């Protein structure tokens, strides 16, 4: 049996359940401008967590986590001068 005789492991198009055009994107690329000190802090946090064994941590994960923890009432009080 030669290499050409091996069956294909690719999923045939007829078997796919969701067409590529219908799939929703779970992420979108954006561009953020951050002060260099904030970016350095973010990078330090990533490195600290990775050193603790959380190897899949990245900037995106930390930003999403920070957004989840954001308290708008507390922020509003902080910004009210």
C-alpha cells in the first residue's frame, strides 16, 4: 500500500454542519493605544503568571479579566473630581 492509497482524513464538505460563511467570529482584532507604563505593567503581570505555571496567560486574557471585574460605580466616583 503506497502513500497514494491512504484514505483522506479530511472531513468532506457535505459532512460539515455549519458553513464557513455562517460561523460567527468569537474574537475581533482591534488596536489600543496604552501608555508605555501600563503596557509594561501588563507584560510584567503576564510574565509573573506564566512563572507561576499559567503558561497560556496572555495580554488578551488579562484585559478581558479586567473588563469582567470593572465596577462602573467605583470608576465614576474615582473620575468625579
